[in-house]
C-alpha cells in the first residue's frame, strides 16, 4: 500500500507562516543568529519534543507544555530531533529568503547570518490570523519568547547544547 502524508516541517509555506508567528510575538527587537531562530521554529512546530531539552531552573514550569501539546504529535514516526532539525534547514532557508525578499526581515542582518524583523506591517487579515493563533497558544509563545531573550545560542549552556539539535562542542563562546 502506498501512503501519502503531509509533514509541515518540509513545507516552505508553512515555515514562512511559522516565521511570521515568531516575528510578531516572539523575536526581540535585536537581531538573533539564524540558528537561534531555527531552533525557535523547531519548537513552535514540535512543542511536544521540548521534554528532551535541558531548561534553566526558572523555566522548568514550561516542561508541562510537552504533555499539553502531545496531541500535535503526528501519527507516523519521525526521525530523531537532530536529524529532523537538519532536514528542515533548507525549507527554513527558503522561508527566510522569501520573507527577506518581502522586506519583513532585514537584508543586511540576514546576509550576516542574523534575523531581525523590520517595521513592515502585514496585511490586516494576515495580522489578525497570526494574532489569533498566537493568543490561542499563548503559553507556547511565552516559552519561545523566553528562549529568544534569556538563552544564548552558543556555549556550554546555550541552546545548541541544551537542545542537542546542533553541534556545540567547538563553539567559540
């Protein structure tokens, strides 16, 4: 039997949608490294996988989100976190490229490997849809905002180390 299934992790349009959600309510007003934003996107899409992440003591209350969002777990098996994260990179890059071309993210920062939201506004209906879903998932948005503002990407306690999604042993931080 042949089975076709849809996986949003490999859909560049869905990736652009998730980046718009992050842009509106999660990303700080300062630039973040692209890999930092990619990790945020991963946990926006797969919040049930955050139980494998090492959180700061002040953020351990967010661990319950893994169980709260367990219904988002897809029916089929997915690869381990690191493999899945690596496979998502080209899709995320396509989404970044598209949103940069639409001037929703800053081009000079993107060329430096960082993501910075511009002051461009979204059409009101799209803005409303982003606000609606972010409000419905306000607990997840709060968690992602903490990851964006209170965690460094590099170093022994950075996001790369705490998540295990990327190699961190040779970080210069």
